[in-house]
């Protein structure tokens, strides 16, 4: 419903009012962020927020070990590559004194002077194995209204595999990550990103601790098992 400058033909013919019309006529609506819930409540009072949900029964967390090269990683699409500009300066600075690589899992390549970048094309079949190559996951975001509709999915993708995440302190990220316990929330300054990056690069045991806590947080709050009753309660209310 936000203004979209996309030039894609499909975006122009879909119609911005269709989702609103569906919300008005629906018996219930499930959204993935509190911001979206507030918006939908203008049209339908029966709204439930459920953040991104993971099947923890089908995945196992990675094991953190001392490595010659620390892999800092990011996953996303070509449309969100722009957010890497937020962390680029910190990665360049870190590369001057630490042996790191920046793994980008995406449908488009990324390069930046001063950073050793390794690109992997994202595929559904290899997603879990590719993500497990990451020692530290990054989730930079601009502090803009569009971001408030996000569900924290990228952070949870890392956390589900026991990968410590450093994320911009904005939107649903603060609902997903407990600062210093199962991840880090930072302001979008070079200094803030660098401070957390170098700490995790230099402390393998902290990567393991935070990763373990992150995985447990997903099991407890963001897993299929944790959220199934919420989904079922919505469906049950409609059948009565």
C-alpha cells in the first residue's frame, strides 16, 4: 500500500487496492509484523500477528570452530543489495586487520573494493547448507517505513541455524533479538557495526554462545511447534 516507484508491468496491473478489498471481506487476517497489524485494523479488527516461523525439526544448528578465515555473511535479493552500503565501510575497515571473507547469497552478484567477497547464487535446495558456511550473519536495514512491514525473517534464518546475527535496531528486529543474549542490535553507524563485528570475529566462544541462545529462541518462540496453536486458534475461531 506504500507508494512504489517500480516500473515492472505486473506491479502496475496488480492494483494497490486489491489487498485492502480482501482484508475488508476476510473473516480473519494474519500479518507478520505489529506495524502491519495496526494498518490492517483500519479494515478488519480480527488480526493476528505471527512473525516468521521455522521448522526446527528439519534443521540442526552449525558448530562454531576456530577458523583461519572468518566468514561474515548476508542473504537477500537484488532489491535489498542496497542495504549492504550500510555495512560496507565497517567491513573494509575490518578487512585491514582481520582475515575475513564476505559471503553474499543472492540472485545477483555483489562486489566492493577492499572487501574479499564470495558470491553464491541462492537456491532453495542449497539454502541451509549455504547459510551454514556463515559464522556471523548481517541484517542491515534502512530506517524507513517499508522496513516496518518486514517479519525479521533474515535474522531468524541465521538464528535458526545457530548463527549469531548483527542487525539494525529497527522494526521487528527488536522483537526477534535480545541484545547481547542471542544477537546484537546496532545503530547504522560504521563504528557500531565495526565494534560488534570485530568482537565476534575475535571471540569464537561468543559466536558459539550467542548462536546457541539464538537457536533456542527460535525453538521457543518462532518455531512451527511454538506457533501452531496460534494458527489453529485462528482457524478454529472461523469454524465455530
